[in-house]
C-alpha cells in the first residue's frame, strides 16, 4: 500500500538547502513534495528559532506552556471572531482526523466523500 518513489532508480537524498535536495553524488533536485515551499530546507531563521526552542524545551503540545497560549492569541487576533479557537496538532493526519471529528459532531452525519 506504500509505494517507493523512483522504485527503478531510487534516489538517496543526503542533504537539502532552500528549495533543493541533493543526492549522494551531489546531483540537485527541485523539492516539490516535502512541505517546504513556504521557507525551504535549512532556512537560517527557522533553524535558529528551532535550536533556541529545543535548548529550552522539546515536547509536544499536550502539556501546558505559555508560548502556546501567546501564539494562539496572536494568531486569532488576525482572524474573524468566528475563528477564535485554535487546535494544535502534530501532523496533517491529525489535522484531518480532527476536522472530520468536528464536522461529524457539528452536523451529526457520519458520511464522508473523498477523492482518490
């Protein structure tokens, strides 16, 4: 059920910078699939912020922390009143699961239409 990309000639990616990934021979590939389009790989600002946070605390959002509340307040301040609740999740899969559960709770229906 899980296919390997480039099964006939697999890529061994060893590093990435900006929008590019590099294989073991140094060949450069444009990364169009790894959710990095907004900042790229190895972005210095993101790397510095992540390092600073990991030096302080490296955990998930199931525990209380002031930064979660402050971020939610800054985020919701930019949105309409109807969008005043934040749900923090770990992945796209968790986000999809939560969205499905919320929709089912709101509408009371169990049916789902999806595209393959």
